[in-house]
């Protein structure tokens, strides 16, 4: 055991078990605290602030994961780090991913890629799959939607391709924000130029996290925005498929 690494303390929000949306099979999903972006559609505003999380070491997290290790393995799953943004705590995330991989568990990292430069080769060596959330392919729209810049995410996507780390793209479809056909075709062409993108998941915008904004006393920016209808969702899937990508 690398004591110096395994005793790194991170801040976590919670954990859960999920199926189908956080990587293959049934997953132990660890929600870490802290995120540099402020996406208008974020369903987890309670994970934004690092200081609001509770401290935990990699050993403590692994003890919890061990309780479900056999179950998630039998269900074809593994462990997913999400948040928040796991790359805001790269040493802690790397320690957990490395320990999970050493235990024979499939590992997935759910990230916006905005802090991709913080994911060193050691962290990525412990990562079997990256769930890369690309919010928009238009720089101005990305900035308005997230408060951040698009370029770091695209640079991270290119680096993951160079390292041959498998990627699932997650694209949140928000009417009036991320449904522009030209932007979607631009993203499809970019992704088609990479060799490691296994699938694109179209995630329809929803308001299931609205109650969290109320509890925190902050406005939900997209309260009046409707979710996408099935025709729009299918149109976007067809656009990605038109670039030779598997879209769901």
C-alpha cells in the first residue's frame, strides 16, 4: 500500500448505486464535492462548493466500495467518480481510481474536461473509461451555459484519443441552448475525427434538481425552459449517427 497516496483526504458529497447512466453495468457512484463550472442546467448545485463536502480518505472510500464490490462486478459494472468535478481533487481521485483498478473493478471518470490538464498519466492509467460531458461546441454558447471555456475540454478529448482511453460522450440536450443543428454537426465532425469515442449519449434536459435550488435559496436559471420532445431528441441522435457515431 502506498500510504502517502492512500491517505490523501478528499471531500465527498455522497455515493449511490446506479444502472445504465454512469457507465456499463451497475455502478457504485461516488459524488465528490466542488466544481469550477456553473452550468445553468446543473442537477446537483449542492455539490458546487468544495467546503460543503465531508472529508474522507481513499481508505475510507474503499472500505465502503468493498461492501458492494462483488455485487457490481457480478452485474458487469464498477465504480464511477462524478460530482461535482473529480478533477478538482486530482490526487484524491487518482488514489481512489488506482485502488479500484487494483481491486479488479472497472473504473469510470465523469468529467467536463474543463480541468483535464490536472489529470496526469497516473490518474488516467487508473481509468478504464472517461464519461466526457461536452456542453456545447460553440465557444460563446459554452461560456454562457457554463461560465467556463470550451478549449480545455477539446484539448482533453484530443489527449484521451492520443492515449487511447475509451470515451463515452455525454451531451445534455437543452431546447434553445444546445439544440443548434450547426453546432451539433460541428461536434459530430470533431468526435468522428477521434478514434476512441465508443458512443454518444443524448441526455434530455430535466428539472429533477429544481428542489435543490429552492433548498439552497438560489434561483434555478432554466425553470421556464421545457425539456426536449422525442422528435428533437431523435433529430440530434440522427445528426451524430450521420457522422458515423453510435448515438443513444
